C-alpha cells in the first residue's frame, strides 16, 4: 500500500471496517507490556488524524514507532485490516512532515548510501568467510548472510555454508551484498526503496544467479512479499536456508545423527507460515520439541523498537525468556535478530537461557 495513493476516504473505510473486537490488542506484546497504552487499534485511529493534516502529540508519534512489525495483530484481525501497512503509511507521512525519529532517518540514509544499517564500509560484509568454507566464484546458487549475521553472528553463516557443502552445494557469495532494505520498507520510504530494490535485484540477476539462499527471515520475507510490489518478482528463486536444509535431509544428501534433546523453538514472526520446517529438521535429528505457545506469533521485541524504547523492547523479550528458559536443552532459534536480542536482554537482566541457532545445531549433528 503506498501512502501517496491513500485518501481520507480510504482511511475512513479502514477505520470504519474495524469492528472494535479487541483481538489485535490481546495479540500485541507492545500493548501487553505497556498496559494497553500503545495498542494496534489506537495506531489505526491515528491514520485519519494524520491524513486530515493534524499535528500529532509526541506520545502519538511514539505510538506509531512502537511497533515491531511482528504482524500478530493482523493475523487475528477478523476485518482483515493490514495494520502493519497502516503503520508504514503513518510513518511515511511523519517522515514527510519531518517528524521521523533522527535515528531512523540515519539508518535509512546509511542503507541507501552504503547498503547497510550501521554506515560501515560494505566491503567488510563478507568478513565472516574463513578458509575452511568451500565457495565458488561462478555458481548459480548464491548465499546472502544479511546484516545481522554479517555483523553479529558469523557462526550462523559459517555453519550454513558448511551444511550446504556437506549437502553437495558450493555456493558463491554476492560481492556487493546489501541490506535487504528492511528499515526503508518498515518506515514507508517507498520511492527510495523502489529504486534500491530495482538496483539490487538487477545486480543479483546480472551475476547469473538462479537461486539465492538467505539465512534471515526478514530478508526472505522482503524478497518474497515486498520486492514484487516495489519492483517485480526477481528472476531468481529465493530460498530460506532452513527449507533447503530440510530438502537436503529429505533427499538423503544430509544424514543428521540422532541427538537426545528436548528443546523449544523461538519462531520468527515474519515467516510463521514456515514454522513446520525447523521442527521437521529438528525431528530428523531426533530432537523433541516442547511446544510452549500454541505456535502463535510470539515477538522477541524487535529491531525497530529497541534503539528508541529499550525498556519496552526488553519487557517484550522477557515474555520469551520467562516462558522458554526452563526447556531442558534450551531454545532453538532460526532468526538472527531474535538470537542477538534475546541474548542481549539475558545479559542485561542477568537471566540465563540456553539458546542456539538451528544451523549450528544441525552442523553439530552432521559432524
Ligand atoms: S505488528 Fe506486532 S507490535 Fe506492531 S501493532 Fe501489530 S502486534 Fe503490535
Ligand atoms: S482486530 Fe481488527 S477489527 Fe478487531 S479491534 Fe483490532 S483492528 Fe479492529
């Protein structure tokens, strides 16, 4: 949904289609940890005010930025209101009014100029590569680690490549790998993002890549959902690394050894539709999964909330930590941000929770 096409009439229709059932409020962890001060429903109601040209109070602006984009609200909305799209539109209007938080503007500028969130030199993006990894210069299968892994979780990228190598795949890297554009997309920078996505897709296509393997659920979701809307469907297939692991196991190309463990799984909000796949991979390792949350969306606290609202973000993370920490052999994650954020919050709050990424665990069972 693009904000320039949105009229007051359409905003009115969105607001009027809300039947005030409160389901979104129940589902939202930001609402829960703020005693319903910042709810999805109240975020929707701000749309009309913005479109009518009213100035928002600081607390109302905070409300619009207090969303992790987890999608738990819209997953339960009986009126099918795309609440995350409404939030993007509101953020786009705020950006046009010069009310976007400065840190978001900076991160979006870094993404546009340098292809990464932190403004680092992007030539370091593949600094996680070590000599033991088999990589090709010209394979038509490429691997994209994504920002979080490139910066903070090199082990996930290395384990992924080692697993692919064991399964007979020698991928190449993308020499000029860029951020998938997450913060641009989440903050409604539509026009800039269109060009950014076009340039990136065309660049990957120009390398002759037929399949792009990604380890980050956020990258996967943007390539699959937003890229076709912002530009077009890429000419290459995009595959989530854990799906490829599962396929290689099914084809008998990988044979994990059985591990006698019981774990719980921290699912990734943006690819809940794939939540059976990590469980299949764990089952092939003889690992039992203790289900703790009815497999509903259970947000970790989110990259968009942490920088400006660290306490609220940590409180959301504590739901996971308190619910999952007693699982006998810890928590398995398949999202690098969940992993980094939950680990950080455990340190901050002096809590212990054994956590492991699924790629590291699978590699262990293949060794
Ligand atoms: S996307 Fe998640 S955090 Fe944002 S309003 Fe919806 S449920 Fe709350
Ligand atoms: S779940 Fe949908 S219909 Fe119900 S209150 Fe929230 S936005 Fe309105």
